[in-house]
């Protein structure tokens, strides 16, 4: 009888493991406010181009669909995301290209990627 009970308990534990993993996989995130520079991800990561002299290029790239992101002073890049499908965040950031912004939103760190679901964005000094 004890063997059957232990075997049944082991089967239940093994069956519950995938459910436990799925529950942990969803990162609800943390509400944060951060300040950083809006960068053109492509030019920044491939050519190290950033700054006021690069603004026209960043705007042109953003208008063609290249992702904009926020680079903080510690070197972390935050990719803006939306909970809505096909909801590019470039239109919210393009006016600030290569400028400093203050952003409030939901931060998630998944598989090494920092994302922020933007609630508010404004120019920062």
C-alpha cells in the first residue's frame, strides 16, 4: 500500500512540473521610471553611431521601421514593447530620437532582453 501511495505521489509531482514551469515563465514585470537616450538600435549596435549628429539618420531609420530603444547611463538598452499585437512604439519615440527621455512603464527582463511597456514618455534634461 505504501509503495502505491508513493508511486501515485511521484506521478502527481511529475505531472505538475510542466504547469509550475509555465506559471513561472510569465514575468508580470515591475513598474519603473527610467531616463535615457532614444537610440536607433541598428546604427547603435552595428556602427556605434549615436548623438545629435546622428539624429536625421535615426529618424529616417525609425520611419522605415528600424526599432528605437532607450539607452540608460549604465549601458542597458530597453526595447519598447506593447501588449497589443503589431503596435510599434516608434511613433511615440521618434520625436525624441537621439535625445534624452524620461519613461514610466512596465519593465520586464526576459532571456537577457530588457523591455519596457511605455505608459508615459517625456523629454528629460
